C-alpha cells in the first residue's frame, strides 16, 4: 500500500512538472496575449484586424507544429522534442519584447505557434505515459493535472502583467519579458519530469481511411468551429471589458476567476464526459462555452463579467478531453493517434480563422462588441454540429 501511495505521489509530481509546458504553451504564449493586446494595440496603432491577425499567425504556426509533431518525436524522441519546444517557446516570449514592427511580431507568433504545438501535444503524451497502461483512471487524472497547467499559466499571467504594466501602455515589452522569465524559471522542473517518463509507445504516424474520417466528420467540423469561437473570446475579451468601462482591478479579478475556475473544472469534467454518448459530450462543452460568452454581450457590467468568467472558464479547457473520448469510442486503439492529430489540426485551423474574422467585423462596424459576437455564434453552431455525431459501432468500443 505504501509503495503504491509513494508511486502515486511520484506520478503526481512528474505530471505537475510537465504542466509547466502547458502553462507556457497555452497560459503564456496564447492566452496572455489578451492581457497585452490592449496596450500593444494602443502603443503601436493597430487596427482590430491586425490585432487579431497576430493570433491568426499563432494558430497557423500551431497547425504546422501539429502536423509535424509525431514525425519529429519519432525521429528525436518525445522528451527531447518536448523540451526543445518548451525552450523555443520561452525564447519567443522574450524576443517578442524586443519587436515593434508588425511583420516581425507576425513571424514570431508563427514560430511560437509551432513550438507551443510541439510542447503542448508532446507534454500531453508524456503525461499519459507516466503511469502503467493498466491504470486508465489514474492516467486520465494525470493528464488532467497536466492540462490544468494552462490554468495556472492564466493565473500567473494575470498576477504578473498588471504589476509590470503599472497602467502604462508603453510597458507592454516588460510584460513579455516577465512571462519569458517565469517560463525559463520553470524549465528545470519540466526537464526533470520529462526525463523521468519512459518513451511513449506507439509513436508511429497513422492515417485515417475515408470510412474512419466519416465516422468523426461531425466532431472534426464541430471542434474546428469551437477552436475559432473560443480563441476569439480569449483574444478580445479584455479589450471588450475595457471598452465597457471595467476598471483595471475588475479586469484583473476577472482573469483570476477565469483561471481558477478553469483549473478546478478541468479535473471535474472527465467523469461527466465519460457518461455522455455519441457527440453529446463535446456538444455539452461547446454549449456551456457559448453560454459563457453571452453575458458580457447581453448585459455588460460586473455581474455579467464574472458570470462569464465562471461559465466560460468552467468549460473551455474541457474541449480537448471531450473530443479525445469521442475518438477513443469511435475508432479502434490503432487509430487513436491519427484521429486526435487530425482533430487537433481542425482545431488549429479554427484558431487561425477566428481572431481574423472577429477583428475584421470589429473594424468594419467600429465596435469590438460586434466582432465579439462571432464567438458565441460559432460555439453554438459547433454544439449543434456535434449532435450529428453518431454513436460508435459496437465493434470499435
């Protein structure tokens, strides 16, 4: 019993070490952009299209990274590539502080998107490989701890950036430096954790055949729309709240609530999603995320702001878990890696398109709120599409 308990604690510590990768890849490189977007836009004179285009660039880089992750990991090893992606992601955060030209920032966001894809995807693979194959429930918990690192990144960014900015839009480079230094400080923990995980088995690249893709088509489309909708929210929510008159203190507290609720909910969604049939799990997550995006549009104010933080924060990070469960139910184990990779590419395509579309509408109508409506609209459509997902054939369950 004591041996089993000590093994569990060891596995938890390893998962927490790996979660630094999720914190850097999502919490810092992607989500913290929402906190730094308003001062960057004001200081550099961007339109909303340009502001959204930088997250589109990040999404495009993520697509490239997702496409080559399995090949690179097979060639050089999962742990080694995870740590390389982590290191490059930290370097990009620091280099962003030194760039002011839009073209340079655009290129940095592309490279950063690719490196964070390597970091996040391979970090999840390492987290799943921590414990023995005969412990699926424990493995799911460890993966949940890893994904919760993104929420910790949100909380750390929410604490550091307002302190660094001190209300000055010209201090946005210091914000990126702070994120880079925090990321660099966590690299040793990630290195130690990654070196203590056995190389995941089954790393070969598999390709779905047409019949298998048809089985997952509604989830592929729904997850792509979800990617566009959720990243639109995360890109422009701070700009929207500031336009609505929220104080800096309220915005900071909103960000903390969003991060804290997402950290807790990530560990709770698994059981509920496991009980859902066909595509109802993703549909439930997508619908809950849509409801989280609506309050700030329908009734602006502090109550709506924190209701949005609670509902959106409590659901958006459950998206990857929900589609993973669908893939595992729809297809045999030999096709899981290919299926999840394909769904991740669709998700990244959505992330690339969402901010640009929202930014274009905001510029055309002269209102950030107008473009923000893209998020709940796409999330609602995503939920409806996933309801078309048929139950798995008995032979694949």
